[in-house]
C-alpha cells in the first residue's frame, strides 16, 4: 500500500523501557548466555531493550546449540556464575502473558543464517529443572522482514528474517503451559526470565565463530484502535524550518531536522537490506553500495486523528490498581455491585476467606484483571508510556482481520504529541478523543 492510509491504527507498546522507567529492573539483570550451562557470561546494557536504539550490541555466539539474550526477573543482583537455581522468582510483574510482539532492529541474522523465538524461562526457586515457555504456535504473524520456519533439529517455530535489517513479528494471545487468558497468576509466580532464543536455521550448532549483532530489542504488546478515525484526519510533514530575512533582503532558513534518526548501523530504524538495485539491470543510475545509505525519506510525520463514540470498556480499565482486591461482600451475596460480572470473581485467591456465593461465609471479591494485565487504551497508551513520555512503534493501517500495511516505510517510532489524553463524554458510557502522534527522533 504505502499511500498514507489510516485505518484502525496499531501501536506497539514496549514493556522493558516502562519497567526501567519505573525502577523495576537494575542493570545487572540484563545479560546473555550460551543456553547450555545457564550461566550468564556478560551484562547487556538495559538500553538495548526498548526503543533507545543508540548503540550496537555485537557478540560472538559461543559454540553450542543455542544462544540466549535474557532479561532476568528473579530478583538476583549478581550475574557472575548466575543460574536458574539462584534467587527468588519475581512476583511483582504479572504481565508476561500480555506480551505478543518482538522487534529486532539493525540485525545481521539473515547473513548468519539464524532464527529466533521469544521464550519465557520458568523454574521454581532451588530447582535444577526448568521450562521454556514459548508462544502458542497458532496465530503467528509475520509483520516485517520475516517468515516462520522450523530448524531440522528443533521442534519450535522460529521467526527467520529474510534480510538483514529490522524484523517485527507478533503472535496472538496465549503462551504454552497455561499462560493464557483466564488461568490466573499461579504460573507467573515462577517466571525467571524473558529471553530471545537464537538457533542456526540449518539445525546445526553454533561453531563459536558466528557474530550476532543488533541495535535494539523491543518486547511488548500491540494495541489496535477499536475502529477507524473520523474523516477529519490529517498527516503533517515537518522539517522544523525557521526563516529570517537578512539586511540585504536575502532569506535565511534553518532546518532543525531532515530525516529520521539512524541506527548505529547508519540506516533508518525500519531499514530492510534487500539490495535496492533492480537485479535485472545494473546499468542504471541507481546509487550503489554505501552511497545509497545516504538517501532516505525526509520530514517528521505527525498524525492527527479523532475517534467518536468509543465504549467505556475500550478506553478505561476495570481496575486501575496493581492489586486485584475488589471489595468486601456480605455472606451469600453473589452480586458484584456496579462491576460487570466478568470483571470480578477469581476464586483462586480467595483462600480461607471464602469466595462470594460458594457458601464459605463472608469473603473477598477479586478483579480478573489489574493495570498490568489490562488491555484498554488508558492502560496501554497512557499508563505504559507514562503519559506519552515513552516512545512506541506506530502502524497507521490495519484491517478488520488484524492484517496491516507492512511496508517498511509505513512504520514509525512515535510519542503522543500531547502528554496525556483528554476523554470527552459523548453519550452514556461513550467518549470522543483526539489522538495525535508525532515521530520521535
């Protein structure tokens, strides 16, 4: 497509940068290992997780079956000889089943014949065994520069980039081993790490000579607007131009920016290296080699959109707190007050207090969701970006089936143009909002 179409815009909301901004993970919990001994060999800068994209990570993968980049979440503080049996699993973070996309910027995976799959590492404190929990095989979507394939020696679907550059893939809700909607939080108590598992796509082991390189990793959740914006929608291209006249009448112009921020590889963020010159004719005037890297799209884009009559449930969370606690109910009372029935009533947490309506006497009622697990517009676009101060990936067009315009030029890193959003009541339980996003460099 690539014609500036705007239909049900989709946002890719990064979680690691939110965790860092909230002070959840220190630097020492970011690392990589060889996937065999489970030892952390070295720290990884936290800025490589998220949308900072200011430095290039490069490492020679140790000889062995696979190589793993990890965010450790089990509360440990020392990565020296650190393994899965150390420390206590993280209890405070319960949104891992919310994660449904991954973006790898500025990588060289195609030239190294490497595939990748997102994985959650699960293991009880003190246990020597552990599980790798991967997304369910159903619902994989190849968004940008990737396809799905299985290595000969690995029965797990891997996303395989078709070219070096940037790759984005997503999957539908659901992780294996019960990490899916409505299963409660029991499985999440034992989560140790969030990681990317790299494997050679021919099924062979790393020889110890392969170089893995990338500019950044973004994990998080997609949020798609419930419907298309109103017809009163605009796209602005801005160069930050300031003009002034000289004493002799000449006009001087200052351009504050020209093109999107480049990765450490000197390419734009969503660059896909697929040999731009037509393969059928090398006798043209197309730029060759490094010269072509000097040319890219110019102008900072701003999308201004208005949405009418969005439902209350699409915009706001049922529970704005991290706690699941709802309210105290009288003995035998099965009502949930003014809450919808599907928002309350998890009995897994009732314990000895008894659950509403089960004959257990007085009890406590609990929300099925909290702010970390909620998928409303407020929870995703405001709470997880701290009012719009953190960047997101933006895609302006998706259809009713969730398929989008996957042209590399249609992706952008954006922030909310105004910090926070205003919701204007339209009718009972419906609201109008104005949403403006601007490319963030």
